[in-house]
C-alpha cells in the first residue's frame, strides 16, 4: 500500500523545510489544524519513536519511495528556516538544545566526560610527555658527556706530548751541560798545566821585579855590601834583614851597632842585632817597614837556575843569572855552601840568591879568586836555623 501523498499547502508555492527531527514516520498523517506536534515525532503516529532523532537525522526508516535525506555536516549549522513561518496549522518545533561536548551518532554510547567540543588547538605545538622530555634530556646529557670526554682526551694527549717534548729537551740540555762541563774541566786542567809550565819556566825579569823592592845597599863605615828583608815584620813593628858578617865587621868589632840602608835616594838607619862569624851571617833590624822575601823550603839542586841581586862595586839593583853548579857539604870547619856560576863582585856580599819560584835559596858570600864562574853562597836554611826570623 502506498504511503499517503503529502501535498503542499494550498495558497503557497514555497516548500518549507521541515524542522529538525520532524520527518513523519511511515504511514503518518499531517497533524490536525490547530494541534501542535510533539517534539521529535509526528502527531497521529501510532507510537512515538523510541529515541528522539538527532538534529538533521531520521527518527526511523524512511517510507518506501521517499527520498533519503543527506547526512547533515558534523558541525552544527544555523537552520535555514530562520526567519520563515511554517504553514498554517503547524506549530513551530522548538530548537534542539545544543549540548556541550562531542557530537555522537544516534543510538551510540554517551560520550566520555572531557573537554567540550570543539576544543581549541594548543598553541606553539604539541607538548611532549614528561617521559619523552626525560629521554631527550638524557640524550643531551650523554652527548655533552661524550663531548667533554673527547675534549679531555685531546687535552690529555696534548699535555702528554708536551711533557715528552719537555723531557727530551731537558735530557738534551743535561747532555749538553755535561759535555760543556767536561770541556770546561779539560780547559781548566790545561790552564793549570800551562801555569805550572810557566811557573817552572825560568823568567829572570819576573823574579827581579818581585825581589828588587826588598833589596838594599848597606853602608857600614868605609865598606858597602848588600842586605835584604826577610820573613814577617818584627814584633816591635820594624823589619828584619840578612847580610854577611864581613860587611858589618868593622862596625861590630869597633863597638858600633848602627849602619844605614840605602835605596835609590833614600836612607834608612838600621841596627846590628846578632852575628854568626863562623857562617858569615849578620842580622839587621830597621824601624821602617818593608816586604820580606820568602825562603825556599828545600835545598837547591845542581842545574837549578838562579838570579843573584846586589850592589857590586856599589852599583844598586844589579841582577845576574846562572845555575847551581853544586851543593857543597861542610868540611874543614866550615858550613855547607852553594856553588853557582852567576857573576858576582865585591859589593854583592850579603845579597839574595833567588830560584825561579822567587824564593831565597842562599846568601851570596864570596867568589873564587883567579877563577871565573865560581861563586859561593850560604844556604838560607843555615841562616834561618841560627836566627829564627824567617
């Protein structure tokens, strides 16, 4: 049986859109004039629909031959019937209440509690969950740790290389310094050897320069001879000197004790303190201060070079050179003597005989008559032992 045909209301050509949810059920009729239809169903239907239809949806199956309405959009829209009047005899359907929340299909389960739809999209992107942020921070920390480890390793490697280079440099410096030290030691040894050789080398000029300021011409009465300062200054503040006894013999025998020391243009008084007639030695003392000569600790040997300083024939600061010819032992009541070949003459008596080390080895005493190159000197040890002033 065909459903009843719904003709438009006479007197109007407009087809009013039906209110949301007001499609009549199959077999329904128009509501009587002046009677309002209940919301959600067609009046005059045998039974109301089990559940009100959602806005824009059928409340049941469509009758045969009727067009199937299109599904309304998900978002609610303003009804197109706003501002229009329904046909005479129809009551306006109340607007469907808008329930906050997500829209769900008819007959579905109630939505879960939550924020109202539509929810505003968060600004600035999606916030990651705390666990994801923790993992990101862990990865960042791990990356930083790896970078620090690499930097520390590079620095440690560079420090190790620098330390190795410094160690090598120190070793090279130590080797060079040890080599320089060895060379310096060698140079010092050579210098000392050269000094010894120079000292051993006989130099009459150097000997004379060192000795002459301590050698004087002695004037004792009518006789002249030579005297020289020896040893340290006297306890009374003066200077002790050696000469031959035969130089001052005339004054000593005559009871006198005063003699004079002459050097260049100066004259110094001196006193005869003690004499040794057997060894031909006399000790003089003056209040003036002069540098005493150093005496040799050992006896001379044949062939040793010597310098004799004196005033032969009154000529001051005369220097002659020679060698020790022999060392003669004492015999026939006389003491030991040194024989040398340096030329001496009257006036050299009492003068010093000096070795190459500028030390006094004897006191020139005499020369052989009718012979050349035979001079005699008293060993300095004999004089020092007898007078204790050396």
